[in-house]
C-alpha cells in the first residue's frame, strides 16, 4: 500500500510527524473505502490536485489580505480598499466553490450526512 501513498505526496517535504499523520490518514481512508488499486491511485491523484488547488487559493487569499493590511496602514482611499476587498472576496468565493464541489471521486460511494460515514451506494 505504501507506493500508493508515495504517489500523492506533496512536492515540498512536510515535517516528519505531519507526513506520518498524513500517510496514516490516507491508509485509513483507503481501507474504509475498500478501493482496488486503480481506484486508490485515481482517488489519491485527485485529492492531491484538490489540495494543491486549495493551497494556491489560500496563498492568493493571504497575499490579498497582506495587501489590504498595507493599504490600511498607509491610509489608502476607500476606492483602493474596496477594490482589494473585492479581490479578497472573489478568492474566498473560489475557495467556497471548490469546497462545495468536494465529493467522493470513486463511483459507488456516498457520504451519509447524518453520521458522516462513507457507504457503498
């Protein structure tokens, strides 16, 4: 099962403890979903794409917030502040849209909202 985990590792090496926790999370997820190897590889690849996209959006949001802080510190005009606030809001809306689109990529599985458990459909 370890080669599957290696496929989905991030480009930047995380702290060893965080890396171990992440590997354990992936193993437990794959065990709970009872996926075959092909499905596991696809799921982990898509999860990696999703996490990379989330990181990029979070980085953009952080940069926008820093620009907003700089504008406030230099006592910028309302127009400049509103423009940067709108950019930050658009980034957050993108994050929200991606989070709403999160689903189980493997066919035949669903999440029961009542108890948060994954089950076969």
